[in-house]
C-alpha cells in the first residue's frame, strides 16, 4: 500500500496491535465460557429433586416408595437364575480312553516281570530283594506283602501274576474319573476270581492291582463351558413388577442390591461423584475448547474481532451441547432425533463453512464421550450434519436448506445400514422406528435452520444472503423513494452497483454485498435531492445562492442523513457501512477551493469542515464502491469518446484515491486494483460509448446546441476535473 506520510504506518501498526489485544481477550473469554459450559454438560446431570444418595450396604435415612407401577427386566434376578442354571449343568467327561487301559496293563506286566526277576535273583540277599521291590515306582508295597510275595512258590506266583493282570485289565475297562480312583480300587476284591481261594494270594493280588489302576476318563472344559453357556442363554430375562406405593427401602433398613436396582429404574438414585472421572472429563473438555480457540486465532480473526459473531458461535455451541446432553445419553430413539445438522448449517451460512465443520466435529466428539465411545451414534450425528453443511455452500435459495435436510436423511439412513445390517439384530419394528426418527431428524434440522436463520440474522444484525437478496429488490421502500425523489442518484446507483458487482467477482470479493451496498450508498440524498448535480435539471444549481461552507455542509450531510434512514429501515450493519465508507475522509474539493478563494487563502479556512467524517473503507467491497462511485461520476462528467479516455480517467481516479491514503485500511492489493480497473473500464465502455453518426437525409438532423447546453458541457468538464480530485 502507499501512504501519504511517515506517520501513517506507525499509526496503523498501533491500531493493529490494539485490535490483536482485543481479539486475544475475546478468544480467552470465549474459551473460558465454552470450557465451563462443556464441562458442566459432561459432568452435571439434570436430575429431579426426588433423587437420593444411597449405596449398597448403607442404612436408609428415609422410607422410599415407588411413585408408580413399573415392570422391568431385573438384571439381578436374571443373573441369579442364570447362575443356578449353570450350576445345574453336570461336568462333561470324555469316555474311557483305551490307550490308558493298554498302557496300564503293559505297565502291570513290567512290574510283575520285575518282581519275578527279583524273586529269582540268587545273588541278592533278602534285604536287597526287599529294597528292590520297595523302590518300584508307582507301586507301594508293605514289608509284609513283599515278604509273602518273595516266599510264594513259582506256581502260586504265576497265579498271582495271572489274576493281577486280569483284574487290572478288567477294571481299566470301566470309567475312572480323576479324583475318583478310590471308588474303583474298592472293586478289586470283588473282581478277584473265587478260584483263587488262598487269602494270602488274594491279598497280594489286591496290593499289586490297586496302585496300577489310574484315571482313564478326563474332564472336558470346553464341552462343559459350552453346555453351561447354552443353559445360561436359555434362561429368559426375569421381569420384576413394582406396584405403585410399594416400599422400596424402609427407613433404617440395610440397602441391598435389589433395592439399588429398583431405585435406578425409577431414576431416584443420584450417582456418587467420582472426582478422578470429573477431572478427566474437564481435561477432555478443555482440550477440545483449546483446539477450537486455536483454530479461531489462526484462521478466523474477523470473527474474533466482532464480539457479536463470537457470542453467536458461543450460543449455538452451548445450545446444542445442552440439547445433546438431554437427548443422547440414556435414551433409545431420542438420540436419533438430535438435529445437529441445524447447527452446522446455521454456522455455515451465518459465520463460515470451515468453522461449521470444526464445530460439528467438536460437538460430535462430545456426543461420543457421552455415549462411552459409541461409533454408531457418533457417526450418525456427524455423517448427515457434515454432508448437509458441506453441500450447502454459498446458500442462494431457500431450497438449499431443503436439499440439506435431504442429505441429512440419506446420510443417516446409510449410517444405520452400515452399523445395523451386519449384526442382523434389528427387527422390522425397530427399523420402522429408526426410519421415522431419521425422517423427523431431517425435517427438524431444516425447520430449526430456517427459523434460526431468520431470527439470528435479525437479532445479531447479520448480513445473510437471503437478506441481501431481499434488499436488492427494487420494490424496497428506500429504493422506491430514491427512484421517485432522486431519480438521477437512483440511476447512478444502479450503474455503480453493476460496476462494483463485476469488480467484486474478479477479485473473489462478495458480489452480492457489493451490489446491495451500492444500491443504498447514496440514500442520504433523498433528503435534499436537488443540491446534488445528478438530480439537477435545466441548468438550475441550488448552490449558486449559498456560500461554500453551507454548500459543503449540505453535501456532507447526506452521509448522516443516509445513516439515519438506514437505521430507520433496519438495514444490516454491513450495508450501512457502505454509506460513510464510500466517501472515506475525502475533501469536498470544489467548495473548499471556492471558500479558499473567497477567504483569501487556505490558512483562513478550516479544512475539517469540508472533509467527510469517514471512516475509510474497511472491506474490499467498500473499497470497490469508493472507486466505482468516483470513476462513474468522473467518466459521466467528462463524456469520453473512446475506451482509451475511459481507461485514463479510471486510472487517474484510482491512483488519486490510493495516493490520498483512502484505501489504506481495506485488504485490496495492487493486483486487485488492476482487476478492478479493467472491470470498471469494461462496464463504463458499454455505457459511455460513442454514438453512431447517421448520414444526412436518413436521420433527422439534430438541432444545434444552444448556449445553455454549451454551458452545461463546459460545466461538466470542470466537474470532471473536480471529481478526479475528490470523488462525487
């Protein structure tokens, strides 16, 4: 940018620093308030006053009765019945393992062969033989049995061997469970054949056979667990009915689990406060708020600069956070009616589309936290909301909101299908209920958005697209008055609006705002229309009878008159700003110079009385309007005969505004200025182009201009020079 003196940059730096400090304060206040609201929403429960604080094992200080009859599935009774069903299922064992039986019979033969070898060991002393037999692994024989075994004759020993193998082989065929071997060993005596009549031999056979009997049937944990699980699942939920007026807990009685369950069913039990959980919840809320505030500081400085916009964002977020707390946790169908898409669409059309997406993610994270990480609900509330917000874009028609509601419905149905179809747990009735909830959600989102769009736009004085389109209609009372009372100004405003709109399109500014601002920038001239040259006719100039200072006051007063009319007709602030900013702090050059001539020099004239009050243009759109207004007046006054002359006038006017510092406070760049000049030249060339000269005899010859017309031409040329310096 270009500046008029060395003081200007330092003044702007101080102003920028002042704005940054103010925006930082706004960001801190916004973050603190939103963190407080979010923390309260996540930690506090909106409970009725009838709730009590009790826990299992406490003594109830009062008698609590059921407020109404209620039947519910009791988790305690159901779990008790299912545990009983599990206990009634016997343990499952596999059948007798024949391999174990063969192994034990083979082992019995090895043991008997070893004993036989010891019996026939002629080199072992009796003491050594006793030691050998006593050391047999798995077979514990008493000293008496060992002595008698060694004393048997070969024939008696062979009978003992035969009967021992037979008993082991016979008993290993039956089921022997772990821990129940003693039962089978009791059968040894009954399985020894009556042919073995010698009691001594029978005792030896029993002593050898019993330790050789081992479990051959083992516990099957998997089958047992499967049977018990099946038995558990076959137990249906057990319902408990509590009658109205029935005593739940008596005063002075010990509170048990069943009483706690009933109190929870009636929502009469206030949960205990877990400070560790509260601290974690608050930390989560603060983290989300810090991310949102950081985004505002980095990318949304215009919103931070305007407190009312920040207040609007805070109110919308707070309102939908409270609504989420009331509708989402602890409900079945109500969460699917939560119209989060309305918040996204409102923030998108009233504030900013990117901010709307981040705000939706913010609330979506809160919903996920409330539902203990439910991906289905988080995806449901976010899916349709994000799609509707992203598809809305720059809303130009009311039908855009209806399409947004349709996107909400389609996206929500898709989310339900993704999460519900694979599980196949949702029956037809549940699908119908959820489908109805989705349709109501879409309709509710659209209704809330339309109502909020109108009410919030009026309440916070926001310049919405629909409001601008309404103001652009020529039937607006102010435009009607401008047409009837100041027709020249009206047509001037129409031409300037076209120029401003085309220029705004080229530099990616807001064309609709620029056009509407141009419509109303000169409405102050309605109060005294004939004191302005564009409404004067027949060469009558009302200023000829006034002194320069009075004329300047009248010219300057159209700014104040325009602001008064704009407030009376409730024009939005963004449109009202065009009225003072399109003239900036420029000087009414013609009357100032005339006053200097009459006073004998500029030192005898107070320049401030001939200067517009400002402020200078603060936005691209108001800067465009200042240039369009001045260029149109200059070209109209000069009556150029070629495009080159128009280009020269437009460049002189724009350069004059830049050098005067009038455009220092808006965001126009040098590239923007060049684009704006080209747009102005294209527009003005289509209006102030040379007329076709018709040959004599084919068209009537126009009358020669009289002295009044010549004087008017001369006056307009002088006016053009003044306009280039001051703007009209």
